[in-house]
C-alpha cells in the first residue's frame, strides 16, 4: 500500500524503492563494498583515518546529503563511519565534529555533521557534544589555502575531555582539521582521533 501511495526512487540509480529507503539495496551494497580505501595517517598530535577518496557514489551521496537536504542518506553515511571505526577502533570520551561556518549552516538549513555525530554516538555508546565553534566568516570551501590558514579558526565552547573523536565528511586541504586539533589541545585534550569519510585527490 505504501509503495502504491508514495512512489519513491533510489537517489543514485533511480530504481523504484520502498518509501522508507533512500537507496536501493544494490546501490547501498555497492557503496559499502566499494573499497574502502581505509588509510591511516599518523600526525604529531593526532591520528587520521579516511574511508575513501572523494569520488563516485560516495561523493554523490555526500553532496546529496549535505547540499540538497537528503537527510535520509544519513543512515548510509553513518554505516560508512562505523565501518571505518571498526577497522580503527580507538577509546574516546567524546565524539565531536568540525563545525561549519554560520554562512554554510544558513545555506544548508541544518547541521549535517551534528546529525551524523548524534547517530554515531548512539551506535558506539560514546557521548557527543558540540565542543567547537567556527568563528571565521564565510564558507571555507570558497577560500584559498592561504585564506583558510589565516581565517579558519575555531574556539572551544566547553571544556573537552582527555580523548576526543573528531569527525568530518570531506578532507580537502586539512586546514580545518588541523585548526580544530590545535584548539582542542590548547584546551586540555590529550589525544584526538580524526575520522573522515572521504579525502579529495590533489
């Protein structure tokens, strides 16, 4: 009856799916099985874990979710984060995220990373909170690397715990992540574990 009353199509291939789904089983399975690249970088103050390159279906899903308000895709993105975490589990007291600028939040109409952090928190049993605040002006994606270095600054709104998981959807220059890590360390954090869905190719 629901299928009859509410026609719904897969957001990737267009195939008809249940009204309760955003992707057909084939597309979601492809995304979950495609890769992941699963690479790890060890930096002086943090570990970085990346699920995949920012291409193909993963890029399309992130863009649909982030820029077109397809909130139903959050379930698939959470599955990707959890799969990445299962390969690189780290003990932490809190999950937080790289906060968007006020301009970006107004453009999108919702805090896309907060929603993901909330769902990941529930699955992992680790509390989540908006510890960081973006105090820069304008959208980071429109700035050059030099501008990001000068203006991509964050502050801590609350005292963070010792070990923190920091999540983000796409890593481009890495400036925002580094700024967040530095801010967390200045406010007493001992370890930061960064989990990112995708990294752009240079």
